[in-house]
């Protein structure tokens, strides 16, 4: 589930982006708030300090007097190590403090209220709080302005520390959020992966509808998938029906041609003519046999995907198949000898009958007149059952034996015998679908062929 | 033996009729299921050869329908090559099936096998002088001795029995004994005739060689 367009990755990136944005925003907010809080604290302390000094103003013999309370400065020292400046003046006349400290213009209506200002003093930014008070001196009110100032470095440092802490928290939040998004993306996509696996595990002909619980969001996909499979199944069935119908339409006239040719064969005297008719009949047989086995092959492939699991006694199977092919064998005075022991396997009766019939039919076809084909069912071990088909024919030749089960491959000594080369392929497909194997070899006394269907017993 | 052939393809039917008549069987031909019903109502048959696709219906449905009251063995002739179609025919009560196009020798062999399985019938026995020949069971009896004949010997004896006193050429015999594609020479006929001679020894039957023409059996 990787790749540039992966939903999982896109979802993770999107969620991580949102987390990053939130982290930066929260960091910014915390930083701003910390600074504001620090500044407000400074302002409050500056105001308190200025007010405390202003409280000590009094008139003594017509002169304005004041005390600088220690607490007014100690409270400033409590919040930071910043330098403190002050100035007390009446109009332009300095009473005490730093004469050059800038003074905010305070108009009389602002009496009793603290006014704040920010300015530069002695190379540093300072925050100033001023308060004006009127003192009666010599019968006339005198306006006295008290200004307390403090540099802001310490405050800034505190705000910076808070901001750093906030940044660390934001990064931690971001990391956790990204991890959680990845997990969330994977978890929410799991049903999709499960459906994909369920579909890809299926064989090419398994078109049953998907039946599994899926989240509501995936329901339309499941429905669409099931509809598609249904349509595919229908069109497969239609094409199978079409093939069957086509085979039927071709075979009926072929049957007529063959029958008429056989009759002609009886009435014709000339050997060359007879030879021609024989070739004609052979061609008809060849084509109808190929068509039949191609259909069988398709059927085997189709059924093998969804194998029936009936209990089958191989001895019964052998007896039935021998019975079905007895007339064919009788035409050549071939005896089918049965040597069986009971051996029960699980499998598809129709397919196994077809496989064994193909093998036995081969054996009869390649056997000489007046010989014996042995059909033997054995259980050499507890885990294995074997059906052996042994003939006294020419054997499987000198070519590579494995190649004989390839599609359309015929042995090297099949001249003059009608065949499509699919018989052993079909048999092998069937036995493989049953978890067994097909073995090709020589007959027990080195003569003839022995084809074995090996079943593994559970 | 009396056969009923239900087949709508006229040329194929004609060819099958021809061939079965050669074997000495009486064959009625019905080209539709309706005609087949008429034939079955009018006569009794030893064997029915039934096509699957007929103009007025499916032969297999007919089979399933009439199986309850029809005891005659049935061989289905089908051009449907699908495994399930073939198995289906047997399930619906057919005794055997043969896929079109088929070999006459195979049809004959399958008819024989079905009839034998169904117990044959006594009226098919052929009297050859003092001996009795049952081609269905493949036995030849004379007094208390009964010999069992093999398939080719049965067919060879059947041909001789149906043409008593006639000279049969080697090629005539070959056509009846061997499938068209068997790579046999006329020597093979000599081998089988020799074998049959040994089997019928002491049964009051004799197969004469007519030099240059063929063989003749006399009782």
C-alpha cells in the first residue's frame, strides 16, 4: 500500500500538516500570551511602585516633600533583575531622581490615574509608569508627577523562556500527532486492504459475491464489485453456453459426414478410394475429439477452482470407468482387468471420472488388439492411494516423459492414432486440483506404459 | 432385435438404419418425439437410440418423463460434449450415451453391452444346426457343452450365422470386425477365422475356405 498516490500517505501528510499548523499557532499564541502576561505584571508593579511613591507626597512648610519607600523598589526587583529609574518633579522642577528620564505629558484630568509609556533611555528600552498628584503647598495646589521606569530585558528573557517551553511542547505535540495520524490512516484503511486481499486471494473463476462486514463508506465499492462479478459470471456462463452450442452445431453435421463416409467405405472397392475415405473419417474424428477435450479441459479448469468434496471409493470409481469403456475395449478384444482394494478419498466425482476415463481411453487406444489393460487400485502406505493404469502397448517412448502432460503435446510413437494431446493434461489438472500427482512410467515388466494417479490421504 | 431410432437428421438416421440393418436388426425411425410416442404405443422395442435435440423437444426431458413406464433400455446420442451433459443423461435414466460423431463399431459395441447388461432376450438366439448361438450372451451351446466366445469371435460368428451358406469375402468380414481405423491386413481375418474354427470344433459347424473368394459356414 505504498506509492505516490497512496491514500494512506496522503491522509498521513494531510493530518500531519494540520498538526503542524496547530503546533505553530499554539506556539505563537503561548508566546504572545506569555509576553503579554509578563508585560502586564511589569505594568502592574510599576503602577504600584509609582503610586506608593506618590502616596508619600506631602506638604511641609509650603514645600513638597516625599519619602522613597523601600518597598516601592523591592517589588520591582522581585519580578526581574532589570534596572530601575525614577523621577519625581513638579512641572519642570525636579524633586528627586533622574532628571533626563523622559516624562509623559500628563494632563490634569488624568490625575490619580497611572499612565504608561514605552521609550528609550540610556541605550535600552524602558517601560514607564507615571502618576500625577496634586499637593497643597503654601495654599496653592502643586502638580507633582511621579515616574518609575524599568528596562524590559529581564521580562523579555522570562517571556523567551516561556516561548521556548511552548515550542518544545508544540514539537512534542506535533510528533505525537503525526504518529497518531499514521496509525489512524492505517487503521481506517485496513478494511480496504482486507477487501483487496480477499479479492486477490481468489482464483480466476471464483465469482461468488464478497460477503464480509465493511464500513459504510466501502459499501458502495463492495456493491459495485459484486455487481461486476455477477456480470462477469453471467458473461462467462453465456460464453460457455455459446461454446457448447457451437460444438453441438458443428458435431451434428460432422456425425452425418462420418456416417455417410463409413457407408461409402463399405460400397467402394478401389483401395485408393477406401484410403481417402479413411483419411476423411480420421479427420472428422480428430476434430470432434479435439473439440470435446478442449471443452473438458475448460470444464476441469472451471470446476477445479471450487472443488466438490464428495467421499469417493476409488475401487468403485475404477469399476464404473472400466464398465463405461468396456465396449470400446471389446472392439479391440482388449480385456480390462480390475485389481482393486477399497480406498476412500475426498474429491469431485465428475472430474475424477473424467480424468480416469481419459487415462484408460489412452491406454486402450495405444494398446494392440487382444491385450490386457490392468486397472489397479492400491494403498501402498497409510498416506497414499494409487490408481494405476497399465497397458501392454508401445510404452511412452523415449522422449521426456514430463512433456507428455503439456497441452497438445503427444508422444513420439503416436503415429496413426487419433488424439488431441489433451488427455493427460486433463488428468494431471484434475489430480493436481485434488492435491495429488500424476506419474508416468513403464509397466511392471518393462513393457507398456503405466500411468498412475496418486492421491494423498489425509 | 428391434430398435427404435429417434433422430431428426435424415441423413444421419439413414446411415444408422443402414448399418443396423446390416447386423440383422429391424429398425424403426422416428424423426420427432411425437413420432417416437406413436412408435412406442404401436410396438415394443429392445433398444431405443435417442437423440437429444429434437424439433419438438429435448430428448432428455422425454426420457425423464417416460422412464416410469418405459422399460426399454435407452442409449442417448448426443452432440453435447460437456461432461455435465453426459453425466446428466445417465442420471435421467439413459443406460449409456454416445457422443456424435461416433464410430458405428462403437455404437454396435455399446448397444451390445447395454443389451447384455439388461439381460438380453431369448428370441435373439440363433439356431445353427444342432448348436444354439446367443450373440447377446456370447455363448455357443451344443448339447451339454457351452463355450464362451470373445467379442470378435461373436461378431464373426454372427456374420456367418446371418448369411448361412453364403461366401463372405475377407474384406466384407474385415469391415464388420474392425473399426475403420484399425491398421489390419487380411491376414488378421485368417487369424480370427482360425480361432473361431477351433472354438466351434465339435459343435457340428464348419467354416470352409473358398479359395480366392473367402469363407463359407455350413452346419
